[in-house]
C-alpha cells in the first residue's frame, strides 16, 4: 500500500460539494469521497499551519509536542528534537520511501528531501514499483486568492461594484491581509525564522491592510471558490496519473487541511497568521477529512462522529499493521469506519490571535475544547495573568454568536476543568 497524504492549506469543508456545497467546486474531491470515507466533523488542533502539521504526523496534541509558535519552531528546527523517534522513521524502517512537497521545513519529523510541486507526477512515475509515503502540501486556498478569471466568474452571483473590486485587489495580491490599525511581524521588520524562499511567487510573504465591507462577501467567496477549484484540478491530475499507472487502488489517499479559513463571518478574511484576528470558531478549525482505499474502506461511508487530526496517523499504522507508538495520543478511526459508535468525545485546539505573524512580546493565547454539541474557548496569555471564557451550545448555535459564559450551563463545568488541565500540560520535548 502506498500513501498519498494531501494537505491543502486553509481548505473549508463547507465549500466542497461532497460536504453539501451547491457550487461545483470539487468534482475530483467529490469522487474520492464517493469512493472512500468522508468524516463530517474533523477538527484541527490549531488555527494556523505549524501546530497541526506536527500534530498530524506525530499524533499528539500541541500541548504535548509544544511546536506552536516561532520561538518553539526555532528550538525544534535547531536540534531540540534530535534523536526523537517519529512515525515517519517507523515507515522508513518498514521499507517506505518517505517524501513530500515543501517538507524540509518539517525535517525533525523525519523528512530528508523535498519534491517540487511540478515534479509530483514524475515522482509517481519513478516510484511505481516502490512502496512510498508522499506528503503533498499545495495551497491554492491560502491567501492571496487569485484564481483564473473563468473560475472567479463561474462562482460570481452578481457583478461586484468598483469599490468591492478595489478591495478585492488586496485579497488577490497579498498573503497577509489584515484590518487597518494592525501590524504584522513582516511589516514590523522582525526576522522570520521560516524563510519563504521555496514558496511560489504568489505566496511569498507580502502584507496589506484592508477594511472589508459586508457587500464584499460575494466577490470574496467567488475568489476563494475559484481557488478551491484550482486545488481540485490538482487532485484530479494526481488521481488520473495514479489511475493510469495502475496503482490508484493500491494507494491510500488521505485528503485533509491544516485548518479552516474565515470568509467574513467575523468581518475579515483568512486565518490568524494572515488577518492577525485569529479565532477558534468552527470556520477556523473544521477541516475536511477523506480517506480512499477500496481494499479496506467501504466506498460511500460517512462518519458523523467528531474526530481530530491526531487520529489520522494511528489509522494509517493500523491499516499497515504497524505497532502503535506508545506516545501517540490519537485513536485509529477504523472502528468508527466499521460502525462502532464509541470514540473520544473531546478535541482540543489552540492558537495565538496573530499566529505566525505575532509580534515579539505578544503572548496572547487561545485554547478550546470541543464536543459534538458544546465548545469552550479560553482567552489567556503565556503568564496566565488574564482569563476570559466563551461557551457555546453548538447544537442550538452552530454559528457561535451567543456566548453563554455569563450564565454557563452545568454541562460546561467538566469541559472547563478538562481545558484547564490541558492548558497546564507541559510540552514533552521542549523546555
């Protein structure tokens, strides 16, 4: 069995056909869902890229692995994890070629080389006789949103005003797009520990301020949906090539995202590292999760239970009949896929309001615990000198607009206690 793990940056499930979206954004992803398993409530461990990458590939909550911000990244990439055993090392020992696109940014996880995005098809061709694990990281749905004109026009319901289009020029041309009156690490001239030298020209770090208006939402969503279609085209190319090589059904395809994306639900666009206004509401942390492998996974299966990104790697290990690493905190999803209803009830997420673009000295933090029906969000700082809660009844208030913290329901008390315990946890590997 080969493994193609597709991690699209900032892809929202509710903008995909297989999750009920009415626009034709994802015909190729929809095929994977029809021929595989779709998880309807997958939750990201953070609202920006770095923590979920480590969480997925280590099967650990961010509170355990600790790689959550630029300072910890410097420690991590600088040798703090030397000698740490990872699942990718286990795959390599099992005879797998372990590769990916733009993965040397995550070298401590066990990657040793990068494959350019233009060379992914060639990788499939040259490894058709090998066992391989490939981690693809495209990011059309990350800002800036600048799809081909025909895709933008395809998803427009009405012609935008000249004023809206002027604001959309910012969205189409800048990676960091925040409201006026704020400043990013890039704009402040602070050193970034993760250079963007390997990024394509469109996704080099650039920043601009724009104050979006309610009437902009249609054009903004059309731009985003156009980029979703660009991503889906990539998926189609890869699936078609695997099919032509005769190895599609021998390849487990995992399709997911690192985090969600805000599309003006709170008045701004992007996620914390782009808009400096990050949140842990569902638009920021719900992600798609699709698995396709016909020899083991029944086509057309839909799993309603809430799952986390930390559950993907244990699922892969069980499918490969590899022993679970004792430090994995996730659970295999195979029992859920096979119809068992018993599963962990909570998922944890965290972020900083400005994500990767947080200025030095900005120690604000947010943590969340979520069940299928409730969510508690804690706003605090690294010194725990402040504390503010948001509590939501997701069954009654899926848009998370009615904060119940002033008169919290009794059912929230155990969740608050669990969240406090999570926040107090010390990272396993980093001081």
